[in-house]
């Protein structure tokens, strides 16, 4: 059954010009779903992995097959989740907060792009049950505030609209309440039981995010600066070794700092992802790498 929310989303998507790369993506996703419906998660599948994804700059991923295809393929490689809980770099808020269970609007927290993107919708089903589950998992010392109206920001809805364009999965956003890796690992650990119930837990940021230091020459030549490549290689090595302590020391231990992350909110969602994993020190599967605008797009899933 198609929900009224997904109908609203489909109506808005119908206004996208047919020549737009995202319109082609929607046609492909629709045909694929018709030929091979995405199988819904069942308890026999076991726990879903937790994900860390680099979400790109604003709505730019809608314009590039280098984002569209791998993100959608990633979603299709997993059973379709019953619900999604996502932590985005673009909502830093304490105390720990939840978005509205079914907001009226998205957060269009970007500028300088085609006005078309401010007409995009992502009207997902009510996530009230997931909100109750998340609140129940937090200790009494971690007060959780639920906003009555706040919608998903672009760090959440942009990648999810690519991955799950039908907007038929309940989605809830959790705020990033701290920069402390240990506390974020602990929050992730509290969320771990959700994965066993078919909930996909996602940390959304960017493996490197030194936008102030990207030059026009780097963009023209599609060249990754040394600080971005060095940080990415360091992170990839630490992840491969399961060295969470090394990752937590990124401010002082990682090459390329502070250029790779002049502010740290695009890296720290990674600790929620690792905390939610069954074994935070276990191997991860890289699902997306390479560079866009000189920034590392490294994304992974943890079992």
C-alpha cells in the first residue's frame, strides 16, 4: 500500500525535469523495484549493519551518478529496513533530541543551488514507535527531547531520498549532542538493540570536510589535496585494524588536521556508527570511496 506521504513525495518528484540525472535515477529505481521488489527485513536476517555515509555537499549528489548509483546499490544490497534512525552532522543539539515523528517540512539547510531542490519532498511514514523505542533505550541520565515540528536536514534526507526514493520507511533523526567520541560510542551502544529489530542506524557526515581549503584549481582538476588524502588513508587504516582508540584521537593523531576537519561534526557521527556495531573493533566494509570536490567520500558499514 502506498502511504499518503509517499504519494506527496511522488507528486513532487514528477515535477523534476526528465533530463535531470535524478529523474533518470528515479526511473531506474522504479523499474528495478517493479522487476525485483526490495525484500523487507525479517528476524531471520539477523541484525542489520550500522552505516557511516559521506553525504556530499548540499543537494549535489542528486546530480551525479558517482553518488546516485552506489548509494542506491548499497541500499539494495541490504534487506529493506523496517525503520531508519539517522544522526547527521547538521544537527548539533544538546540535550539529545529527536526530530518530529512525521514532520510537515524538510530542512533545506543549503544555499546557492537550483531552486528546484527546495521543492523536493521526502514524506515518510510516522516514526512515533521508533521514537518511543529510542527514548526507552536511553539511560535516565540522558534526557531525550522530541521536537514537534523539526524535519530532516539535508545530511539525512538527501542520501535517504537516493537510497530509498519511495519514502515508504519511517525515518527519525537523532541530534549530535556532543563532540566527545566516548560519549558518542556509548550512545551508539545504546542503539545497538534496534538493529536486531530491523532498524537501520546511520551516522551521516563526510570523511573529510575541509571546504574552506578547497580551491578552484582543485575542483577543475578533480584533485584531492594532500591533507584530504592523508586523513582518508589514516582513517582507512585505523578502521581496517579496528583501532577505535586511534580514531578517537583524530584531533591530534590524524595527518591533515585541522584542514581535513576545521570543525569536527562531519567526522564524529562515525562514533555513533561504530558504537552501534556488534563489535566496534571489528572489520568494516567500505561501500563508497574516492573523492568529490577534493573531499573523501569514504563510507562503510559495520556488522
